[in-house]
C-alpha cells in the first residue's frame, strides 16, 4: 500500500510504502487505519511520488517488510 502525506495542492507530498499488514479497515471511518507510530512513519522508506514501479522490486518490498518487522507474504508456507 502507499500512503501519501504532506505537501500543498499535491506538491511536495511524500509517498510512503506500507505492507498491507499494518493497515486495518475501519467501517466506521470508511477507510483504512494505519496502526504505526507517527515518528516511525516519518523515518519510513519513501518512494518517488507516483512511481509505483518500486513496488515491483522484490528488494524494495523486502526492505519495507523488514522496516516494519513483518514477515513478507511470499515467505509463508502453503
């Protein structure tokens, strides 16, 4: 998942990559809630805004999962 934050009128916003495991859907809010400390998000791996190709890079995905201390989905046994 990608969280965008900051910026003014879309300029200067950050694109923060998140594993889906850190998101929880809240029906009352009609959207996802990120259960991560704000300070941790500020230091989180970022992506070039609008460049979703990084999410196709397995090393980048691994880095994201490692940062949040979550096992990557592709390592689970079937």
